[in-house]
């Protein structure tokens, strides 16, 4: 089936470049982009048209790192140091997901919040619970979000009696979970929490599993000083990244969240292996981890994507994460004595959209042949400007000002999944 | 008339201290706070009661620095350096306020946005236009916002042909404006834009006026490196603060926005004279001005308040400014090699409420005898927590998560001015 979306089109085909088509047409063929046009081609004139009028049609967002079971503690404990925050809030909150009813309620709400805010692709940490992880995958699929979800592995330094698993349990449950995953659109990803949480045996067995089943891997790397010291004590002869590498987890497409303090050698190892950085600006600020040198990473050719990292991050909407990324890059500029350039809006938007969507095999921007992932934005409520604005100016302003109520429609995997602010859930799931 | 507000009460009577009363009662006598009670006194049982149920009743916000005529450019031009941003957007936008119809529409919207987000007191820059400034004052009064508004003075380094005034015009128009101000609740404040924009003669005449009429003064100080260099070129023998001091503008209650780069001598001069710092965290980040050492200022005993500083700041709601302040203090901690403490939520909330309200003569927190300035917040839409939360935890989470739709009621100067999200405008204005 062919159809047309009409509106002001904005996308980011490469880092720092925004392409806009005022009053343009986006033609879909079975949900896949057939072309973007300033004038509608004659042979498309009869097609059904979603006329979005003066609204903005922009790429949807990819959230490449977040902890679903930390959603209940969003915005909480922000005054606590990392280790207290983990023991007071995080592990106790994650432990609640042994309760499948609580998991169902919470994940349904999380999935709806994500899609209503225009996040259509995710790479997500679950808790260590198999049933809750399946529920999370179902709830994401139900609202049309695609991507990867991982049951967390953590067989050391957990919270005894509250949240823990043995090495055998961790491996057995991971296999049970993998064998029970059925979705075509929300797939499993191996998820060792991070080196301090995983024994050598567990890491190695996960490495074997990644290799045997061709699975992607996600974890954390070089987030904060205290964590890095702990890894050094546990593995005195290795760099942090080598603890993953020796277990076979340092693979092409391995996602590593944070990398705030990665040195030149670690950054080089990422680039050489095709490891993907997930920069989590708000989380790094909230937890006082440091300010990631994203500009440097981009200059070195690393693949950098963005994550909300709830609940270290207190902002679930990726448009807020994008402006937090710009703000963090400006703090980095000050930290560098005004000698590094901040990230422009076009650059940060690219990182929060195209750079993430490419992880799932998509092309650049609204690429021909890709299933449509898009957000439709109504900016008519914003302040009346002093002069007429270009589409690009309207878009850039919207990144700073938009809230959930301004997102009217969302398209994911070629389908309209939010219409006039309401989620169109797949009732079959 | 006596009446009662019932709900979960939160206020900040001193820096770092939050007081909460779960299911408490706040008794008003002609709009003034008569007391806060855990149990309603017997002689109040018959009084009319605003039963806010499980909602949170907290102090409203004081925005101590913002540029009303920059509201139309909120969130715009954030990728431009300061001087380009001023000439491309700011001065051209301010120039539009020669049009009183445009001013009426824009300021009506701004006033409604402010009050719906719980900002009940302001110190605000207008443009140089007298009529638009009166309109701004009327529109604030109409929705129940109180405070100070200033016609801007700027007789040099403006934008010729677009936005400029001569020294004589500036003084004559200031007198005309002052003589036409009628409101008891929105009062005039003298507003030399900043030293680079004001000739010596203008500054001195404004100093005389401040003295003669007992007017407060607001301006900018030590915001960014380029501006400080410019002031040094203009006044080679003076420190920045001395350019105000020699004109008689460095007075008790003079408000100075930013002070990012104020040295020990300048900070000392503020403390000695009773000059009030307005810290504008989001603006400082967006414009890459630097990261203000707020903790140091507090330790030195300076009076620090908060401002949204739209449109250098891109966030009008003060709850967002408060979390931006916390985040900036964490960036400052990183900048200080993790050797300075960040601001806690209790501290930042105090700066955004009590520290500002005191400028207008109010006491500490919900002080007995003060006219009520309060926000009523419905947090029932926030994620279901993993365990029951205390009122303080709910409040702290709300600071990070709240949006306009969660503010149900607002009280200003002892009156309910927003009810169920709708502005109760004074039709007589």
C-alpha cells in the first residue's frame, strides 16, 4: 500500500547537517520511504494523504541506553552519591520486578510514555527477572517500539537477600529467557550489568553465548572514578575495556554506556572493534560522573549515540536528552578552557536519531527504503515569533520547548502508532 | 476572611532545610498565613476549606531576572555566540515592542505562562519602550503576578536604526514612564541594561534618580569574558562593579544578574553593600558564559537568588530553573576537581523561593503574617513508586518531573489566581 505524509519535513542525514523541505511530501510504500518531494509526483496524486498541515515531520528518536526497572524511581535520590543511590534506591527498586503484576503495570506505562514522546527504537536493560523481561518486551511491542532488551546478569556485588543471582542461576535463566523470546521486533541482547557485577566465569560464558548465537552485547564502561578504581582492584592487570575483551564481549556493535573517562587507548579499542558509545549526558551530570568529551570522540571517528539512562538520567523524552547533550557539551567547552567546540543542535539531533537508528540497520536520515520512524510535532502553541521563522528555526526552537502534548503523531516501523496523542496499541499482544 | 488549605505542605524556611507536614492545614486570615498545623485547631473547624486531598502545597517561585521582550525568541539561536545572538535575534526582537498590539498579545501570553507555572513574583527587564512597559506591568497585575518591572536604558552600543535611544531620550522617557506607573503590586525598578550599553552621564543620572525616589536597581555583572573585556576597555581604571558604584547604582537591594566571573573583591563589595546576586544557571550554560561558583558565594554569606533569564535561558518554569541550578552546581563540582559540594534539592529550592521572596519583604518559608504565595501540585500521574514515598521524596521527585499540567492551583498575594489549571484574571485591568 502506498500513502503520503504532507508537512514540513526535517531530518539529519549526516552529522551537523539538517535537511528541511517546507510543505513537503513523504511517500511511503508499504511503510517504507519511497521518496521526499517538494512537489508531489503526478503518479502519487491519488494516494491517501496524511495532511499534517503546518506541523513538523521529523525523525523519531533512538534511546540507546536506559534501565526499564528504574522507571519507578525517575527523578529520585538525585542528592545521593552513586553507591548510596544504588543501595538505597536502585537495587531495591529493581527487586520489585519479581512481581509480574507490578512489572506489567509499570512497563505498560513506561512503553506508553516512550512512544508518546517519540522514542521508537530502544536498547534497554531489564532487571535479572526472566518473566518481567518478557513482559517488558511484550509491552514495547504492543505500542510499536522496536529494538533490543536484555535480562541483566549480575552474580557479584549485588544486594544479598534483595537482588542477587548465582553464576549458575544467571546462566540458566539467561538461556531460559533467550529460548522464550518470540518477538520479531523486540529482540534479546546480552546484558552483563558491568564488570564489578559479573564474575569472570559469567563474563566468559556470556562471551561464548554471544559468539554461538550471534547476539549483540550491552554494558557500562568508565562511567565514574569510584567504579574505575573498583575494576582496577578486581582486575589489576587489565584496562577496563580489556575485562570485556578477554571474555569475548568486546565485539562489533557492542554498546558501552557512558565512557566518560575512557583514555586514548580505550577509545582506540572501541573504534578498532566497532564498539558503540552511548553518551548519557543527564545521567553523567546528575551522578557527578564527569563531562564526556563527545567532540573529541566524534573527531576521532567513534560511533556515538545517546541514551536517557533513566533513572540516573531524570529525563525520559529524548528531545530533552538532546538538549541536555548540547548543554553538557557547553559545560565541557568551559571545562576545556573554551578550547573545544560545543555540539550544535543539528549535531546533537543526529546523535539522538540517525546515529542510533543506524544501529538497527537504517540508513541516513529519512533514507529511501527504510521503514518510517517519525514524529509529528505541533508547534502552534509556542510563543508568537517577532518575525516569520524558517522550518529549521522552528525545528531548533522545538527541541528546546517541546513537551509530550506537542507530539501529535508518531510513526514506527512504517506504521502510525500514536495518533492525535493517543497510543494505538496492538490488541493482539 | 479566614479560610483553610488542606494538603501535604512543603516549604523551605532556611537554606538546605525542608519542612513538611503530611496531610496538614494552612490557615489564612485575609490571605495572610495565620499558621500551619498537623491537626486543625478547633476554632478553625467551621472555616471554608480548600481540600487539596493528597496533593502537595509548596511555596511558589520568584523569578528574579528575565527579559520579557525576549519571550518570542525562547529556545532560539542557541548555537550562536553571544554577540551574534544579540544582533541576530535579541535586539531585533526587542525592537518589535514599539508595536503595542504585539506587546499586548505577547505579554498576555507570557504572564499566563508564568502564573500557570507557579511564578508569582518577578524582577523583570522590559524593552526601552515606555508604552510596552506599562502594558507588561498591566498584564502581570492582571493575572496576579507581583514584583518589579524596568524600562531598559541603553544609550550606546545598541543597534542603530533598529533599537537605540539617545541619553536625553532615555532619561526623559524614564521619567515619563515612572510618572505613569500606577500599580500597587507591580512597581518600577531602574534598569540600566549593563555598563557597555549606558554612557557615564546616563548611569549618573539614573543613580541620582534611584537616590531621590528610593528606587531599586537591576542590571548585569561579570557574565562572560568578552563582556568583561569590553567593560575594561571602556573603564580602564575601574573594576566592573565600580562602574555601578561610582554612579550611585551599587545600592542595598541592587540586583545583579550572573556574577559568573566576579572575583573575591567584587563578591566582597556585593556583600558589604547588600547587592543581591541573581544566578541564571540555564542561561550561563546556553551562552557558554561559564559556571558560577554558587556554593562559594553561599559560604561567603552572599544573598543569592535565581532567574530564568529568558531568552538566554530556554526554560521559563522556575522548577526547571531549580533543577538546572542543581545540574550546574554538579558541573561546577566536576570543574573544581570534585572538591566543591553541589547544591541539594532543598538548597536550590530555597534559592528559587524563599531567597527571592525575601527581596519583596517576605519572611522565611511559609512565614506567619506573610501573604500566601503557593503552588498546588498533583503528582498522581508520575510513575508508581516501588514503595510508599514520604512527602519530601514526592516533592523532590516532582521538582524533576513536573510540567505545567501538574500545577493545578496557584496562590499569589493571598489569593487563588489559578484554579484547576485555569487563570483567574482580574477583569478590571
